[in-house]
C-alpha cells in the first residue's frame, strides 16, 4: 500500500512533464550532495563546486562520461534498468531514492527483495575494512562490490552484471577457476549448494532463483548430485585456503554478514590465526592494489553499462 501511494503521489507531481529534466535534476542534486570520501574516492584537490564530479559518478556507475553527462543535461532520459541500478548505487541512493530514480526514468520498479541494491550504510561499513579482502554479493553469489584487496584475490570481474560475476555459477561451470586446494573442493561445493537450497526455500517461486537453479542443473553433474541431497543451511563462517599466483596459499577465516532480508551478503576474509596470511595480504596490498582502479569503480563497484567488459576473473571463491 505504501509503495502504491508513494507512486501515485510522484505521478501527480510529474504527470504531463518531460522525464528528461526531472531525471537530470535528481541526478545532479544527488551528485552535489556526495563528497569523494562518501564513495571511497581520495580527495586530491580543492573543488570549486560541491559534490562529486560527473566523471567520478560515471566511473562509479561503469558508464561513459559522455553518456552520464547527457543524462544530467537532460539530453538522454531512457537508461536501461541495469544502468539505472548502477547510478542508484553510485549516487548512494537508499531503496526509496532508487525507486524514485526508476520512476523518473520511466522504468518498472525493481523488487525490494534481492534487488541487487547495496544500502549506502553497508557500503560505508565495507569501505572502512581496508586491511582485509571484502566482497558484497547477492544471495545467489553475484559480486556486487569488492574492495581492492578483494579484487586482488578474485581477479578482475566484468563490469556488467550477470553470470560471469557470479562466484557460484563459475565454481560449478568452470572448475579451472577454483583457486583452492583440490582437497577442499567437495566441502566448498556442498556448502554452495546448501546455501542455495536455503535461498530457494526463502524465495520460493522466485523466477530468478528458479532459472538459476535450472541452469546449474543442466550444466553441472556435480551440482545435480548435490542438489538431490536436499541439504539446507546458510553458512555464516568458514575457514578457506585461497591459492594466489603471486603469494601462494593464503589461509583465511571468512565471516558472512547477512542483511535483514538476507538478500545481500558481506563477506569479510580475515587472516587465519597462527599462519602467515596477514603478511601475504599485506604483500598483496602492496603489489596488487597499485594497479587496480579506485575502490568503487566499475570493476570493484556496482556494475553498469557503457564500458567494455573487463577480463574474466582469475580466481573465484566464496
């Protein structure tokens, strides 16, 4: 009822008005409210105007500067749903503001659950964890955001959303991407499937989940066998050894923080006590992060369009 009423109110204010100026005004106002530190960017010089620069928003959303400029100048008003979602993430929109952006873009409102929307507060928390690898994923395993150390471990991910950013999908459809000791594969595979069983139970009859499971069943005999066991569990912690080509084996303790609706997961990887993992993470930070984009970019951040896909990830895990 609340969403229906809110939509009617917004329609009353925008009926008969061109969408382009309204969308442009909203984007500009959101951009001017943000500071570089709010989105994980360094402050390099004094700014003559408040807020982020247009090129910074474009980078965060994974769209070209020209395309974002056209949107903010009212010369373009029809972004795709994936671009609108990426802009909402880049501009730190909460769910109500995201819905308003979709309304101004004349797009159907995305579902509130598992909508691949990361709350600004969760991003702010993740950005403060600078000395450990951090990933934010959907409940199906798609990487929505990762910090530089997270990228150093999982490798560059495609800028656009989809199966190539999904750790569970790649685990079962591309076993060569399993950057873990082979002795651990059975345990990790079983954990992935039992997690997915829990998601399927919580999101019963959800077409996104159904299609994902059906596609995995058709692509992986290992997944089919494990799915038939009906093991159900949501794993909130685990110990994993990740194999990195530069620093070798990195033993880590993975802690999973779930959002209240359990549709977005924050994965924090801590060095395992009594090992050399802390030293190896520091080495990764020194040798790897220097070559990476700023935290929150199209590679590390919420994916959009209008940029060429990045190389596929070299390491996959969750």
